[in-house]
C-alpha cells in the first residue's frame, strides 16, 4: 500500500468541527446555567432529593427502611420479672374495659432443676390506695413445661400493685406500676 503524503501547511487556519455556541443553543436552561457558572450551580435540598426519579425512589426506600427499623425495634411493653424456684416470672398488668388483669408468664430454665407445684399469690393495691382490707389471693400450679401463662382478674382498679409469691420454701415480692 502506498503511503499518502499530506501537506502540513501551518499558514492555513485549522477547521473546527466543534462549536460550543451551537451546542449550547440546543441545551436546556439548566445546562446553560451550569456552563455559565462552570458547574457551580447551587441546588436546594428538595431539588437534590426530588430532582430526579432515581433520587426520589432512593429517598423513599431510605425512609421506608427507617420506619421499618423504628417499628420492629420498639421494645416490648414494660414487664417486671423475678426468679422463683429457678423459674423466671414476668408480670404485666393489662387494663381492659375497667378490668385489671394480672398476666404472669413462667419460663423454665433450659437446664437444671426447677420448681413444680403450687404457688400462692397475694395482690394488693399500692400507692395512695393502700388498705389492708383490699387483698386478692389465688393459687396457681407450675407444671413441668417450658413456658406457661397465667391470667388473674383483679377485683380492684389502679395502676400500682404489690404482688407477693410463696412456693412453700421461697417468698418473693414485686411492685408493679
């Protein structure tokens, strides 16, 4: 193949096939503003977030993930607990239509001995309504299973209670608010 000789005459002006002005004449106003300010256009936070569809979708995903985290990481309702006969007991007072219900959840230990048998419970109101004539007593039985729930309807109202437990060899007391 023969080599073509080209003349490089430096006296002629080079031909430009690129015209910035003609390119910018077809551009959007935002591109023109960026070109005039050399890319230093200040945008607001809302324009940054909702300026394009991908940004808006990303913002919505982050917001949903945050809300899911808040909902699923909420601590459970406050319960009080103690150990009786190597069983862990959790107490909670439920308020249903002017009726107070004492909920007791017994969880047996994974290994080792645990108490199985009757447990006497005494409940009396605490706080300002302390009176010796308002006492509720009941007997429950712990069975040899991993977990049990007991619900006791209390004959008095209030938000503050003293609960005493006795299994024959141990006595425990707890105040529920």
